C-alpha cells in the first residue's frame, strides 16, 4: 500500500519543480542570467548551511571527493545554459525540453553503467525525441539563424547535463545518502557559478523587490524545498512511484507558461508536448 504522506510529498515536489521555469523567465527581465542563477544558488546554499546542516544536508568529507566537484561543474554549466537559453526561447519550450532529461538518463546509463534498456524504455525514448523535434520545428522548416532555435539547443544542453548529474551521482547517493549529496551539489554549484557573474558586468541589473522575490522563491521553494520534499517522498515510496513528479512538473511548468506568457501552441507543438510526456511516463514506469 502506498504511503499517502510520501505520495503527497512527491507530488508537492513536482509542483515546486514545475514553477521554476516560468519564474526564471520572469526574473530574467530584471537580472542578467549569470547573476540571477548565482544568486539563486548562493541563497539556497545559505539555507542549507544555516538551517539544514543539522539535518544531514552537509557532510564535510564529501567535499574531498573529486566526483562531487565534477558533478557540481556539470550542474553549474547546465544552469548557465538554461538561464542563457531562457532569455531567447519560450518558457513552455524550455520546460518541455528540460523534461527530456528523463529520456536521456536510460541512454546514458546504457553507456556509463551498461544498464539494459527494454522495449518500453526504447519506445519511450523514441517517442520523446520525435516529440522534441515537433516541438522545436512546429512543423515548419528550421531557420538555423533563429534565436529561439539557439535557445532551444541551449536548453537541450541543460537536459543533457541534468541526465549526466543523475547518472554520475547515483553511486554517491547510494554511499552517502540523498540529502548530503543534494546539499553538496548545491554548495559546489554555487561556488563554481560565482566566476560567471563577471560576464554580466556590463549588463543592467535591477534588484527591485519583485526581482528579489523571484530569487528567494527559486532558492527556497524550487530548489531547497523541492529537493526536500522529493527526498522525503523517497523515504516511503518507491522510485517508480516517485517518478510521477516528471509529468507533474512538465504540466505545471507548461500550464503556467501558457497562462503567464501566452506561449504559442499549434497542432505540431501540442502533439510534440504530448509525445514527450508520454515518453517520460513510459520510461518512468519501466524504471
């Protein structure tokens, strides 16, 4: 029997993760991308150090591991790509493309740990990538000079880094536990993002109260809060059941993006979105 509190925690994690993409798009109107993402992780790191350290989120010996720094670098690079990409592509596209990380994980697992892929996973991956092609092209000829296309490819790079972080951190999570590894990744990511702020020195930054709210929201709810409830859910529900956060996250992010920004959707992009979500569900239930 499924633990209701664990299921509720998992669903809440999915809702919180889903808010991040549209909030990033809103915040980029006030703060340049590298500064914005660095502030997000610095604030999240402060919460971990001052409030969650006693709950097992910080394990000092973990920072002597080369692997946590490699994972942190990949994670930081992925977030730089995401925030840069969201400047020039739609919020709904970003949400759907990021979600394809779930489709890349079994492919990378096959290469990295030689994990087998059954027909259900293969079908899910193929459906997802057909969907992403329809989403990006919207049934039209591709304009290679389009800024939105460039943004989509930057976000696709983010999806690859998310999948890499998941696959590479699996061993660490099994040895050290989910909370210290999550805390370690957030802290290392914050440190590695700091130098990127230099690239924004010529850009205009408006730290209006609403911009500060976006930073705090992302740090508290979409980073620390989302991971906290995700880990809480994993304590009492299986990974298969916890995988329901993936479609929940996508639906929340796309719905908010269409409502807030009026992102365009036609038959092709709508079909692409459906195929991506269907692919994710197939891969999730096959895991």
